[in-house]
C-alpha cells in the first residue's frame, strides 16, 4: 500500500505533468493578425463589467445585477481567501462543503468556477488555456498559461500572486485584488455567455 508521502509525490508529479502537457498542447497558434514577436499571445484586458463588484475586508460583494452563476463564483472564491498557497492544492475531486488545506493558482480558479457550475473537476493552468471560449468575457475572464492561472470577475482579480498590500491572511494564497495585471504570456478565456 502506498504511503501518504508517496501519494503526495504522485499528486505533485501529476499536476506538473498536466501543466506541462497543457503548455504544449493548449497553446494557440500564432496568426497573421498577431503582432510580430507576440508568439500568438496578446494581452487582452477584460471589458468593464456591466457593474463592478466591491472589495471589502478582502472579500468581494457581488454586484446586484450580476447573474446568479457569477455570484456563486464570487462566493466560492471568497471561501478561499486567507487559505495559504499549497502547490497542488485544490486538485482533489470537489466535495460540497469541504475545502483543501490550501490552494495553488489553478486549484483556486477551478474551485471558484466549480462554485458557479462552470467546472465539474479541477483543471491545471495549462488546460485552462483551451477551456471555455476564446477571449475575455463580460463578467468572468480566466487568464492562463502553462505555469499560472488567475481570473477577473466583475472587474476584480482573483489570484495567488501579486496581491494588494491590504489583503488579509498569509502572504501567499488566493486573494482578491483591485489591481489588474498585464502580460501577453496569458491566454484569455471565458465561460460561454459570461
């Protein structure tokens, strides 16, 4: 019978392999419309949402006009605020009412999307490069590349890195931020209709 340590090592190896596979398989090809040297990826900021969410004490209050599924994504993400960053965290099968001890970038984004009924199981960041529809969404935009993923929901960023100085909890882990990040390395994706 495998030990808990060997199971953890296997999980870490599977997450790394999935991220690497997603980076190779999920990268969109460059097109003639891409700027020279962009490698097929150009930063596309999300459009302003119909109504922006409010960030209060590290948690987001969903706009009243937001669709129910967007409110559910926000509520799920709020449950992870103050959880620490844990490599491979959040990649176990989702069980209602149970949280992992910590979350990595794609585990946190996956859990939030699962809360909105947009995912059934966690995805590594590389696989998020081909999830949903291409480009930014009206309410939700997931930004992914082979090594990192984050999302913007109702105008606020949910991410495990580049946190605001007033964010609560440990220095690492999933947090909301007023600051959007720009990088042509990320592919923008969104759930259909959102």
